[in-house]
C-alpha cells in the first residue's frame, strides 16, 4: 500500500525509516508538491550573504566576531582582509542598530594596557562602549583598555568560587574590570 510513509521514503531516501514513521504517526506528516520559499535579505545569515558576494579566494567567509557594546570586532584572516570594508558594510547593514561600529584587529595585543590597533571597516568612528556583565555597567574606550567578552566564563567562575564578601580584589592585568 502506498501511503504517506511510502511517499516520504521515496522522496527522502537518506532519512531512516524509523524517523519517517515517527513523523507520520506523531505529526501526520505527508509528502506534497515542493514549494518555493523566498528568504529575504534581512532574514539571511550574515555568513550566507558573504558566501554569495565574496570571491572564491575569500571563501569560506568569516563566521565569528566579538561584540563589545556597539562594536563588532573581527580578527579577519589574510584572505578576508582585502574585502574587509565589504564585510563590515554587510555586518553593519544586518546588525544595526545594536552594532554601529565594525572593526578588524590589526597585529597583536600589546603595550602597558594590552590594547591593539584597529581598522574601522564600517560605521561610526566611536569606540566608547557600554558593556553590562552580571548587572554591572562598564563604560570604557575600547582603544585605550583591554576587554575580551570571551573571558566572561572565567570572570563568572572567579566571582562564584574565589571571591569572598567584602574582599578587596586588585588585578593589575585585568584591563577593564
């Protein structure tokens, strides 16, 4: 007998039959004619947009960045650097208003305040940011002090396990906080 399970098995040969059986039984899934769905630009993931507009030598496109307040901070790889302004414009276009500045880190972290040089890829030339972490508001100039959002887990661990009430903590190497 040709029923929904038979049709799905024929159309989706890579899906195990037990999975298809559950879809039919639990959700009354049936196979029908394919439909064309148009996903608009504003609903596309940034990496998909970049994969369509960057040349082959810049593939795959950059897929991660760090958000520090209103700044999107990239560590672009060598093949992406010549296309940095285009990458910045796409990121800014897709993520405004929460992102107003897109930068690429130049060189390594260094100097007495562990800062790094930045190349403005798109948006405002504004590095004074507001970051909220664990209910604490921090305001700082990203060009003058070090901040790494990815270290939040370490800061959380220290707050929960190492620091005691009314204890004074001084960390000469903490950057912003």
